[in-house]
């Protein structure tokens, strides 16, 4: 029964659409009508307001950190349930007819909550790829792939399965970006 409560609470926390809320409240715009139509931080940056974009990023990270850290301290056996449900809440929010963001910022919150080293591996991989190519989508895919690869090199097979699943989910959320990357139609991202 506890794992159901953990899952539902984590899902609900993850499903708060901060990008949508911030653009509505402060810009009187619907983020789903801007850029890619995505509710996440990268698209919030396209609103033309960097403060809204970075606030969305921070809040999307925090909405994973809060439930995952709470579960890590109080119910450590359910940490992967909390992590997956927070991620799924962002990607498939009930309030938005299950059309959410791509889950990268939420995944970053999950990584730092589970193990700071994993968060640093992701952020370092993401940063290197972004500096080389300027594609947020490509950086996110490579960054999320770096985590299970690192875990496999440390012989933590059971953990690698969870992070492998997370990588597949991030690939899924970026399927349109992958098509655009293949066709050389992907938009480069300005983060400053």
C-alpha cells in the first residue's frame, strides 16, 4: 500500500506544469503556443524571457528532488518508484491530457537526489555536447545515455536497468527531435 501512495504522490508532484503556469501568470501566454509547444524549460526559454525559462528549469528539477529525497530518507526501498513516477508525471501530466514535457530537467533532479555523482555525469556530458553542437535535444540524449553506461562500468547491473529504462523514455520523448536532427532541421538553442 505504501508504494501506491509513494507513486501517486510522486506522480502528482512531477505533473505540476511550471512552464505553463509561469508563462500564463507572468507573460499572459500559453507556452503550448510558443516554439515547439512543449511545457518544459527549453521551450520556456523560447518565450523570450530568460527568467521564465530558468525558473521553469529550477522548478522542474525541484519537483523531482522533493519527492525523491523524501522517499530516499523515509522509504528508501521505493526510491525508484518515486523517481519513475515523478518523471512520468512531468511527461504525462493528468491535467494536460497527458501531454507534458520531455522530462530532462525532472530527470536531472532525480539523478542528483539518488546520487550526486550521477547528476554530475549527466550535467558534464550534457555541457560538453551542448558546447560542441548547440543542440539541447542531442545533449539531453547523450547525457541520459552516459548514466547507464557509467553504471555498467561500475558493475551495478540492477541500477543500470533502471537508468537504461530512463534513457529509453528520454529517447521516446525526443523522437521528433531525433527526426529533425537526422534531417538537419533541428533548431540550435541559446541558453544565455
